[in-house]
C-alpha cells in the first residue's frame, strides 16, 4: 500500500513538472512588438493554410473537435480537415504517404 502511494506521488510530481514546463513554453516573447490582433480582421477562407489532421475514434481526441467547433484553428489561420482512422497503423501509413499532415496517433514500436 505504501509503495503504491509513493508511486502515485512520483507520477503526480512528474505531471506537475510537465504542466509547468508546457505552460512556460506557451508564453509570448517579451521582446516582440505588441500584438495588434484586435485590429486584424478575421482571416478569409482563401487565406487559411490547409492542415489535414488524423485522429482515432476515442475520447482522447475530443480537444481537436472542441478547438474546431470554437473556431480556434481559423483564428490561427488554419483550415483544418479531420480524418478518422480505426487504428494507429492506418494513420501512420497516411502520414508516410503524405495524405495527412499531423495526427494524434501512437506510432508502432
């Protein structure tokens, strides 16, 4: 029992450190010019960069759908098209064949 709780604390500490590192990497560059995003008009469909994203049918990829629904991709200038795969091997083959650009797929070892 004591070993399980110490393992849990170690995993919890690793997750906390990872989250802190990720949060630190998402900050803006302080030396860059001030953002004028409030003054920039919305990007038209012709100006959006196409991005093909593969996903697996599980709840781990729900954030992709939330971001698409909320318009976050368009706000960043991306025209995201989603492609579902039944397993990671199909998705990996699609990446290698350059049919998709990125994917939340577990690569085979």
